[in-house]
C-alpha cells in the first residue's frame, strides 16, 4: 500500500449492547468476547499490514481516550483523536479527514468500526487494497458490501446498480435501505443485495468536499476547527484548540455518515460498492456472539465455567462463578460481579432498551463501570 493511505478506527461506543459486561467506561470494543484479544485490538492488527501503526488513527469520545491508548500501546499518542461528545459518525469521520489532510493532502482513508469480527483476514486485506485503488483512480466513495449469509434485520443493505468492469466484483450503488423486516431482507438477498458493513474508503479531500456540499453546517464547524488548529495535530491539542473543538462540536448536528453523505452521493452515482465474502459480523448483540461461537451438540456456547443439563441453544458468559443451566432453551446468561443478565437470546437486541430503563429507574451506576 502507498504511504498516503490511513486507517481510521471509529471507537465511540457507549457500552450498551453488551450490558452487563460492557459499560460506558468499558465499551464493546474493549471486550474480549470472541478471543483473548479485544475487538479493537483485533481491528488494529488487521489493518497493520495495510497502513502500519504510524498511519492508524483512532477517533473516540474524550472519556475513553486513556483506555484506548492503554489498549493500543503500539499507536503513537497523537494518533488518538478525542471527540468532546458523541455526534454519530459524520462529524467524527470529518474530524479524522482534517487530521489526514494536515499530514497529506492526497491522503486516502480506510474507515472501520472498532468492533467488527472478520474470519479471513487475508481476503479482508485484499478487498481493502482493491477498494483503495478504486478510490484513488476514480475519486469516488467506496463501500464494502458483504454477501449475506442469512436475512439479518439489524443491518443496513446495499442495493446494487450496474457492474463496474475490473478485477473485483464492483457495482454502482443504486440505493441503501436500513434494517428491513425479515420478509424484506429475504427479498433483498434474492435480488443480490449486500450487507452494508460500515467499512468505507475514500480520499480525505473528497469527503471534505462532499460534506461542504451536502452538510454545510458540519463543514463550517470543521472549517473553524481546522483554522484554529493552524497545522497542529488534532490528536495532541493544546487547551485553546481543545476549547474550540468542544465549542464547534456542540453546534454540529448528530448524523451518520450514511445519511449525511453516502445516500446523497449515491443518488448522484458517486458511490461504488466492492462485494466481499471474508466472514464478517458487526458483533451487534449477544445473539451475534452466539452465532459465531463454537457450540456443543445442543447448540450451547459460552465463556468461563458453565454446565448444562437439558439446556438448548443458550449463551453463557461467566468470568468467575460456575453457571448451571437446567432444562432451559434460547437463553443468554451473563454474570458479572455486580449484575446478572438472564434473558431471551432472540431478544438480545433489546439490551440497549434495558440500559435506558436502568437509567430511568435510578440505577444508572450499573451502566457506567
């Protein structure tokens, strides 16, 4: 890969999807739930062959910067960019684009969420190399579309347009659709649609231009930050620059990069998708973890010490105590020192709502650390 290519790892999770194991100060990306390495550590390792540590940036909220630096000690200190508050993905990716342009006006960004799982790392890397070549050659926005394994209702889908001639399976993006019903997801799969992985490739300058066109409010605030930085790194701001970032961030809308830029650019034929099949999941729920883990003959899987008697299709996570399941089915059991979750595995997407309810009931301390 050319030395003007940068990896940008988005790591601003709030720690709600995997409660009680995840908390605000211990978000999903820091958990070791699929191996003995955290999800963000695995993400950084996957891209190391593409961009090396010196060109790998992490964007996260200010209260998680220290934890991220501790987890990814190989990355330079100035490669961690702190958001004063979470504003969804458009502002944080725009902030990373400013830092890359400061380092290299021709810089190319590989944007990756911190908490994904990938089975075939070599194919993943080959796919991203092809996407970078496309972004450089055609000056377009590139998405990585995953060939679906099943009708997932928690993912967004990419509807493919015309085929782009080349070495890889590449298509114009016709449109995006978010979180369909199961029936609609089955229809999308029959039509050849792809999962939207949330992995993107583009020139930093291209993104800034399109933010200026489609999101003038975000663009203006980023411009004020860039002017205040005056060539200094956003990963090591002095108090004055930090105050400007905080002030301008408060004025930005909270909006995803998909809605802010990709959907609008796609309608104008400016977005391509590279179809990929490298074994992927966004690890979005306890049910997703269960799906990826090795299971016993009865469909049970777990971490820690556990025993089942007549239990079927269950997920268990216990760091210390022995968990025994007797004759239950389709359950998730997560044991931590101060909280225990027992629930229907098929409803694990609702854990976010459970965290909100804890806040409403005055039990918010159980969601922090």
